[in-house]
C-alpha cells in the first residue's frame, strides 16, 4: 500500500489514538469509558482506520480485542509518531519557559542512588520548576524495553545490556568496581591494612546475581583462594548494606555507592587490596529519537556531577 496523498489526508491522529487505547485496554467498552465517548464511536474510528490502511487491525472476540499483526505494526510506528509530537510540544514549552519541563528516567535498584539525587538537586537549584519521573524497572530487560517503547527518555545506571545494539547511543561515565565493605564498628574497618586471606573464613553476604557471583568467585580464585563462606545470598542491595552494617557479615559494594552514602548506611570499605570489575555506569538513549532540551539538561548536569563528585577519581571513558 503506497503512502500517497489520499492516505495522508484520510489518516487521522484521533483514530490512531482510539486504536491505541482499545489495544491497551483490550476492550472497546473500556476504551470508550476511558476516552469518554460511546462504544459505537470507538468501533467506527477503528473501522474507518481499517478501511484507510486496507487491513484488519483488531481481532474481536467475546473476551475482548487484541491487535492483529497489521495492528501491531501500525501501533508500533504510531506510538513513535505520538512520542515525537509530544516531544515537539514539550520543546515549544521549554523554549517559552526554560525553567520548566519533565524528565523520565529509567534506572534499577543497583543504580548509584546518591548520584541521581545529586544531579536532580543541582538541576532544581537552577530550574526549580523541573519535574522528574524515576522509573525503577524490576529487570534489566524491562528497563531497556521501557526505553525502546519510549516510556522513558533515557537510562541512567549500570550498563549490563549489550552495548553493541545498533539502536542505542551509549555513553560510559565511569567504571565502578566492587570492593569489600563492613560495618563502621567492625574490627575489619578499624585496621589499616588486611590481607585477603584473612577474610576467607569470615561469614559473607554475597549477591545472588549469577554474573556477579561468578565474577566474585573468579576474583578469589585468581588470588589463589577459595570463595569465603556465604551465609546469606540476596539480590536486595539495601539488605546487603543493612546486614554489613550489623558487623556480623562482610559484603561487596560498588566503590561509588560506598563513597557517596556508605557513612549514611553505617558501612565503609575494608582496607584490603581486592577489586572485582563490574559493568560501567553511564547513560543510554535511542539513536533515532531526538533528545529534548530538558533531557539534554539532565545529561549535561550528570556529566558535571560525575566530574565533580566523589567518583571523579575513578576511570572514565566514552564510546
């Protein structure tokens, strides 16, 4: 079906929005209620749209509606069109008032929370009317899906996904290795220097993330040591800090997170020569998606905060 002037004139944004709503709600009736119009009006919009594109866009059944392969294709590209229009309006608003705007940020629990807070704090001092949505995805796959589906403007955090994806722009801000930590009152944090072998027989709390667990085990083996006694295994970052703060166990922490708010959590680095390399921390955006002025403000501010903060001494590079 060629894109001609006739199709250009007949394709309506309103009909696309009705289709999107019906697909999301899985029901014409629910879509009508959300849009505050009648169900026949919803049905007519979708029928008109199907006639324009020459294909059935929704499969209808007693259970509701779901997009056909043609509907999925149209929804994919119409979502990008709606997003671009939204960003165009936001840019107009920004040009009219550079002190206002909204940033949607994707991250994960393992992200350096103190770093995000530092960026937002600095931005709000200069632009007090800015607003932010911080979306913490439960998994890394969902985090990148949010970006690709344009639910967030950027990802700011540990770059665990493949950085060779041709639809992504990736900027690495700094490397953030893991190091041993213990409670501030622990015997291990009161000494000036410790040999790693002294910690092998101590109880530890290790992350149950398969990649990180393997990296820690490999690092011990490379030093000719067996993996210490792991009495607690968890992927909850805050729990690892809380347990280490008790002084009963040792744990691993990223160097940046430990520097930024280790004192607040009651933990500090153990003075031992032991580093486990991990994924770097950085920013990810979509290549074919223009960056709004307010999103660029956040990115530029993040770079400045990294250069001036406690992580500034860590190795930084860009790709």
